[in-house]
C-alpha cells in the first residue's frame, strides 16, 4: 500500500496528464452512477436491457440495469488503482492509454444506457 501512495504522489507531482485523466474518469463515472440510478425504474415489470443490431432490443427486469452503476463503480475506483499499477510496471505512456480506453468505455456505457432508455 505504501508504493501506491508513493506512486500516486509521483503522478500528482510529475505526471499531470495521468492525474487529469484519473480525475476526468472519476468525474465521468460519478456522472454515470448518478444518471444510471436516477433512470433506474424498479416499478416497471419489463425494461429494455440491451440492444443488438441484428436482434433489436432485449427485454428484462430492472435488476439487469444494475450493471450500469456497477460498471461506474469499477471504472471510477478499480481502474484508477489499475492505472497506478500500470504506471509502476509499464510507465506513463501505457497508463495514459489505459485511462483513455477507460474514458471510451465510460462514454460507451452512457451511449448504451441512453439507447436502451430511449426505447421504453
């Protein structure tokens, strides 16, 4: 745990790009968790839970929509810790790539959530 603290301080002091991406991912994941919890509809018996280009929309229960808050928690916390670990092992370039990929995953989650909400 001491190395995580030391590496986080090193990232904060020297690698501003990685730190900004970590904060941006945290803010996006907070927005995703708030948006997904607000749009969760536990009173509905059938909810659109997925979209496929071939099969169209799939029905399910509102419990299936709990995947979006779970993804937000994973993207916000676990991926920041993984970025610090990647920074330790592989350097700043790979950590930036990982955080940019995480940003794209969060934005993709927003897109999927908005698409499924549009077909209520």
